[in-house]
C-alpha cells in the first residue's frame, strides 16, 4: 500500500451539474440584461417634436434621469444612469434649459446635456432641418427659448430681401440658409437669423430666379422644390435628376409622390410621422407643390431645382444605402423599392 499517494477528491456529479446550471443562468441573465439595456437606449418614439426641459443646478444624474423619464424623453432612467456612468459623463452634465425630442436616443440626449451651455464662437444651421429643429438647435446652443421664439418671427426682418418672397402668414421655414455664424456672449439669436436670411438672399441671385421662372416656378416655389430635393436625395450628384422627375410630374398634373412632404405635414400638425396623414403637404394624395418649404436648403438643391437634368426618368427611390435609383417604369420602381429600400420605406 502506498500511504504517500495523494487522494483526489471529486465534487459529486450533482453539485457539478448545479454549478454548471448556475453559470448558464448567469450568462443568459447577463445577455438578457444587456439586450434590455440596449433596447432602453433607443429613442422613445419616432415623433421628432421637441419638449423644453430645465435641468436645475446641482441635479444629480439620477434626478436628471427621473426627470427625462417623466417627460417621456427616455425609455429608462436606469439605462440612462448606467450609460452616463459607464461613459464617465456624470460630472459633465450641465444645468440649463434644453429642447429635446423623444426621437433622440439616450446617447444623443446625453451628448446635448454634456455639451450644455458651453461658450462657443460658432452657431451652425444645418441643411435639411425643419424650423422646429433649428429652434431646438439654437436653444441647445445656449440661447433662451424666449429669445429664440422672438428671433424666428418674420416681422423682424422686413429689411431683408429674402422676406420679399415670403407669402403672407408664412413662417421662416426654408428661408434660413444653412451655414456657421459667429457668436459671442452678448449675441442675440435674432442676429444669427438675420445673417442667415441675408446669406439666403445672396444665393437667390437674379440668374437663379430666372432659371426658376424658366421652369414655371416662382422664387418661393423654387425654394419649396429645393427643400423636397434636399430631404429626398442624399447624394448631390443625383439631385438634378430628382428635380427632373418632380418637375415632369408637376407639369403633367400628377402628384409629386414625395414621402417626406407627407411626413412633414403630420409632424407640423403635431402628429407622429406618417405618410397616410392627410394634410396639404401630403403630395402622395394632393397634386402640386406643398404650401411651404419643408426644411432648410443647400445651394446644391437650389441649383438642382433651377437646373434639372435632361433625363427622362419618371420615378426614383433612395435606398437604405443612400444611393438613389431612377427608373422609367412603375414596375422597375417597385422592384427597386423592394430591393433597396426597407428601413427608409417602412418595409
């Protein structure tokens, strides 16, 4: 007998199975928790309307999370808190009044709150932004909501040439030229708006207006068409072809068939975005141009509306990959839509 031999103790098989089961449960639980966390970081809805939220000085991240959840701007206060702390952003959250949207993700809202009222020497108006989005951007650049609302009143800018094209009762939708403008601690947002309108005047040259007229458009109608092109087509090179499609349909009396105008009409009415919402902006239903532009426009879109391509397309669809597919038959258009446009077309 070898008394020096070591005795190996094995765990009972039942205990091994229990431990393995516990490990599996923990792993599955972690995966489920991670999935729930990722889902809770997504936007609450696709409604892009904004809400004003005031973060008081000294508020903790937990209090901010609870406030955002109570305003239905985030899905979960727990997920917001975890995101803030895991990304070491808690100390960077800034007090102030913000314009936030339930269509923004937790990460986007967090970035806005961290950006806060930090002093900056530039204010940027982006292309393709609705007037309510420009308003939110200005508020989030540090201007008070009251000063922004006052700055967006057309009556303040009767001296600006751009306002000569504005129909009575219309707001500044589509007339603010997207660019970056200088800002100091004493800048009033009305100054930014004035400079943006002046910049639009410089782009609405006599040559551009003459080109609009050649296409049977007034200057304001040219801006409306340009705003639709801005929203519909992501690649500047394709915009002149899209303009040809829209102008062909417009002159033939057919509906423009633009999803983005229909969505804008729903949003403007305070409804969730839907192409089925019936409004004067729904060019899937109503012929002609919508009553107003639907966003800010770049010079590329203005030029496209004034100088459409010499093509003969009848349809187009922009795919989820950002590429625009043109066609001459409804059958090919439907095939392109089915193949390339799923997320954007709601398939």
